[in-house]
C-alpha cells in the first residue's frame, strides 16, 4: 500500500514533517517573545564568577523560591507538579506575587499568570540575607520552582561587555509572558537600561 | 564499497566449482569458461578507492569536530540549518541506498536520520532556550520516529519508536504525576496499525515487531499497576496482586487469539502466551517479597474472582477448537487465584500471622502452578510453557531452601548443603526437561492437541 508511493516522496515527507516539528518549536517560542506581556525580574546570578563567561549563565529570581504561607493560594505541591503564579504587574513591568495555583487562574487587568514547574518542595527555607520579607512561621513549606528563565546563554561577542555592565550595577531580566503562562527571556537590563535584546530567530 | 565483497564471492565460487562439476551441474567446458572469466577480473583490492574512502571519513570527522568546537559561536539560524542539513543528508543517503537496492543499509541510514532528529530536538531547545516539559520532547521524537517507520517501512525506526514511546509513558507515570497514562494506548494501537496495515506483507512478516509490541504493552501494564498501587509511603498490595489474575487473563486471551481463524491474530497469541505465563509465575514469585504494604482496596477479591472466571471462560472458548482442554480452563482459573490464600491470611490476621504459614501459603500455589505449566507444556507440545514451569519450580525450591534452612544451619554447612541441593536440582530438572521436551518435540510446535 505505502510502497506504491515513490520512495523519494516518502523520504521527503518524513524529512519535511520532522523539520516542521523543529521549526514549530522555534516559532512557538518566537510568538511568546513577540506577543507576550513584558515583565522585569531582578536576577541573582547563581555563580557570579562565571557570569557571561561560560556557555550558560544560571540565574535565580525572587520567585524561584516560594514560601507558601506568605504567598496565598494552593499549598499541596509535589515535585514536577505544574504551578501557576498570579502576580500583579506594575507599569514598569515589575511584578508582585499574589498567589499560587494548580490550575491557571483568571487574570484580571494589570495581572499576569506565569507557569512553572516544581523542582523541589521543602520546609524551613532560610531567608535571603538582607531581604525585607516578613518572617515565615515554622514549619514553612516552600517550593523551588523552575520558570524557564534559569539558564541563559549570551553570544561571546556580547559576553565581556555585559559582564562589565553587570559588575557595575543591578541585573534584571526582561521576560515575555505568553497567554498560557509560559515565559521566555526577552532581554537583559542593567541599571534600568536595556543592554541586550534577544533576537527572534 | 559494496564491490569489496566480490573477492569473497570469487574465492567461494572457485571452491564450489569442482563440486558442481562432479554433480554434473556444470560441464567441463562451462567450468573452464567460468574460471577464465574470474581470472580476467582484477583480483587485487582497489587500494586507491579505500584510501579515498578513509580520507572522506577523516574529512567528515574534521568537519564535525570543527562544528562542535565552535558550536556556540555560529549564528543561530545557521546552527538550525546545520542540524536540518544533517537530517537531510542521512535521509538522502537512505534514498540513494534504497535506489541501489541495499534495503538493509537504507534502513540503517533511516535510523541515523531518526537519531539525528532526536538530537536536533534537544539542540534546538538548547539554541533557543526552549524550556519545555522533558517528556513532551521525548514524545515529539517518538512520534516522528513512528512516522518514519510507517512511511518508510523501516524496521529500525519502528524499534526506536516503540522504545522511545514506551519510555515516554514510563517517564510521565513515574516522574510527571500521571497515575494511568492512557495517551500511550493511542501510540500502542498506532504500532499495530503501522505493521498490520501500512507495511507490505513481506515486511510485515518480521516477527520481532510483534514481540516488541506485546512487550511494550506488558511493560506499560506493569508500570501503570505499580503506579496505581503507590499510595505515597505505602503500597496497596491489593492492586499489586491484581497482576496475577490480569496476566492469567492475558494468557487465556492469548490462547483465544491462537484459536482464532485469522493468522495475524494467531501470531499475536503465539507471542503473548509465553510472556503472559512467564510474567504470571514471576509475579507470584516476586509477591512473596512484598511486605511493606497493606491490602487497602476493598474490591480486589471480587475483581480477582471475576478475572479468574473470565480467564476460565476464555480458555473454554479456546478449548472448543481443540487447542486446550477443559482441565486447562479450570487450571488457569485456579492459578488466577494463586495470590489469594497468603494475601487473605495477611489481611485478616492484621500482620500477626505466622511466618511459616505465610511461606507455605505462597509456596504451595506457586509450586502447583509451576508443575501445571510444565505438565501442560509437555502435553500440549508447548516447549515454552515447559521451560517456564521448570524454571519457576526450581526458583521456588531454591527460595524455600534459603527461607527455611538459612537461619537454622551454620553458614558453612548451609552452603555445603545448598550447593549439593542445587546440583541435584539442576540434574533433575535437566533430565526432566530432556525427557519431557523430547516427548513435546515430536509432532510439532505450539498448540496441536493430542486426544
């Protein structure tokens, strides 16, 4: 049955479908960057010595660890569970976490929903020194969440310049949030200035 | 490169010629003519061709190493293009090889193309910082491989697709929160559809495909059952012990398929039967070790009995065609209940039951089931059943020995007696197998019943 179609046509069909699947991966992400709501997140490099020097930079955010008693919403998460953060989005793009959910909640005006995945759930997470967070009553069930923003690579020609800038000031990530909550890194902001913008393709 | 085999053929031909002449297949003039022709052909290996080929391989490696070393400095669209190019090259080579008639090599090239597709998925995600769910990427690869298997009638792509998609389902169940990953069933039906409807009939006759499909289904069953039995820190042994009647049902189903009129269904039955039987006895054996759980689900006894009855009913239907006897139908019904005695005692006694009693309540059904399997194998000329039964019997006896005498005897004495017992057991089982297998081997393979 299949053998009646010429082999070349069948090979071409398989190749095209597989390439289309790859292209769809890229296009899907480009859509988020192009159309998504922009938010700004202060970023803490996890390994400051290698910032922008190696292949990947690992970044941590305030929302990377969520203390459930301080953030409202559901509180029974297991590893690899999806988690949706409802946050208020200010005019400058900075966000304020409101609550976490198992299912995507409805977002009102000036609100965004960000989708992530629980990487670990623990208790009594130590507070970051110098942060002005209210104390969390023990036990303090907490989640480590991966939002899709934790690893980033910058091309070699930009790496040195960005490292100098980052040493001089505060690094923030400009991210785009799609309608289904998925986020993608759109650019890098140092001291309030957009210093690098991610190309679409 | 394929011409390299000509030398072997030539030497073989020269060796065979005298024999053909003796048998009168070739006249003496003919043999002389053949020898003359062979002598005229260049017998030496073409060195320049081989050197050129090795040079090409080195260049290819140089190109790959260069790309890998400077991967991150290449512009992103170009990186995507390189990956696409690698895939296209592999598939093009497959087409070219198929045109030359080298089906097996073409199949290997399709495998390379499909593997390149998987690598491309991973690398594209890395290039563009796509942080999606890992199982989704695996599924994208697996279904792409399945498409290649279907359209190109590629055996290697089908093997890859079955392996990847089974792993996908296991991953979703074990790590990503699925209790019963039913989307896998669509993939499983697709496997069957690919070989039974898409492929040409001579490609379809590849028996390994059906083995892989049945195995993949059984693996999914096992993973799903364990997932359903998982209650956080405890295991619901009621759900886990359902594996026994389920596999008994599978065995009965296999015989029903064997009794069907369609040869394709027969083929699936022939594959399922030994796996179901082996799984059944293995599960009974392994359940003896499960003691960190309780029997929680309230309906498990009823479901066990229902499945046992269903197994017996299916076997009766198969016995109508003469493949099984009514005794076998009754036997499988009882074997389906084999996990119950020990389980019921453990449940009703609330964990206070005597260890020896539990041991006996497991051992007796297992030994009886093993003996039945061996006897049925001998009677029905089904060698697999015979072997499985004997192995299960031997394993259980060894286990019983360890459990009963392990604590009583001094270590050295324990090992001495154990060694002697093992050797005696091995000798006994070997002679039993020889005797029964000889009897089972007369007159054919599976299923032919003797009145």
